[in-house]
């Protein structure tokens, strides 16, 4: 078999899998889960405008009896191959249980829109938007009843990667909206599901969507050789250190899109750098935890919720 053709086909069908399930996502809406606009749900909040396009977020609030003047909060970053997906991904099976549990425990959750990596936009701009969303929320903390100290970020697949970049890589590398530039979030934790963790380690690419190296042109706007510094900035493992915030990785051991070696490698780097990173392995779990999995989805929801709550004081 022609290996180049095989790699291209692997990437194509894996990417198709990432975005095809979105038809199921759009069938879901906030009210299906008890979030009612004007009561405990605010939709399409504009957090910045780029090139005439508004970037928005939806905000999920605890019920009135649990809502305080200041509440811990989590930003959710959706996946979709960096070039697809939608903030309504939060209603997917892998995430919605945790969303509900967090809100029930008094945590405000926010799911965000961001620029997708379609030329000339790259995932560098995507990461800027993720950072600006948190900056916006801190700037308007009183308006949304947000605690200015207790917050984190969370996401899956491409969103898992972007959540790690958002939390671990210093803001100065990702200058965004000038009106938000002086705000520097200090996250308490990050929960990342089946992420991509390094552009720089070639051992992570075989049998993944990155086996076809042309995907890096989408992420970086060029090849690895042409964009070495940007490749480093988009490699969250490079920014782990002993002062890093706690990181939870959740990854299926049968993932064929972004194999679990991505998370295992991050754990190895964390041990070398004395960083706080743990991995919950989902046995038989494919991408998005498809399959007959152990722990169950509910157990994953409980584990992630406990991790987040224990870090949001």
C-alpha cells in the first residue's frame, strides 16, 4: 500500500469522524438540560469582535438558591479537528454530565466560540481567542458573579489541546484584544480529554491524525521546519514545570484519532519536571470515549467533577 495515501486516508476519515457527529450535537439545546434563558442561562454573549465577526459564549448558572455573589467557574473549549466543531459540543455525552454536575455544585460554566483554523487563521489565533475569553470574564467578573481567583479551563480533543495551551503557556506569547491585554488569568486547574500534547515529539504521530504531517500547516500556517517557535508554543508539554497548575488528562486506550500516547507522554514529562499531572485511562475507550468503556461515562463525569471542585477552593 502507498504509505502516503494510507496516511492521508487515515487523517481524512479520522477528521470526518470528529466533525460528522456534530449533527447529533445540534439536536440538543440548553433547555433539554434544564437551562432556561433568562433564568439560569445566558446565550451569545459577545466577548470580542475580530474582522467584523463577533465571537460569543454561552453561560450556564447554578439555580438561584446556589448562586452566590462570587462563584467558581470553568471555561469549556470545544473540539472538532481545530477547523470544525461548535461550542454546543458541550452537550455531547462526553461532557454534558460533567457540565450538569458542576453547575449543581455551584460552578458557573461557560462554553466559547473561537476562530477555527482555516487559512489564513491558524490554531495560534484559536488559542488567542480562548485566552481572551477568560480575560473578558475576569474583566466582567462582577457582571457574571464570578470569583476572581477560582476558575479553570476544560475541553476535549482539539479543545483539550487548546485548553492545555490556554492554561500552561504564558499569555505574553498570545497577545489578543488590546482592551484585555493587561488581564492575566491564573487558572486553578485544567481538565483535558483525549488531547494532542506536543508538536515536537515525532513519536506521537504514527497511527494518529498527525501521521499525515500536512495537518501541521493548518495548526501553524506552515510546516514544522518553517514554524519551529510556533510549534513549541502549541506544545503544552514544553511549558510544564514544578509550579504548573494541576492537570487532569482523561484518555481512552483505544483512541485511533489522538492515541493515548499523547497523554502518557505528558505524564512522563510531568514526572521529569515535577509537575502535577494525572491520567485517568479509559479502558476500551475510543475517541470521545466511544465503546464499552471502563470507567463508565458517569464515573468519568464524577471523577472530573471531583478533580475540578477539589481545585476550585
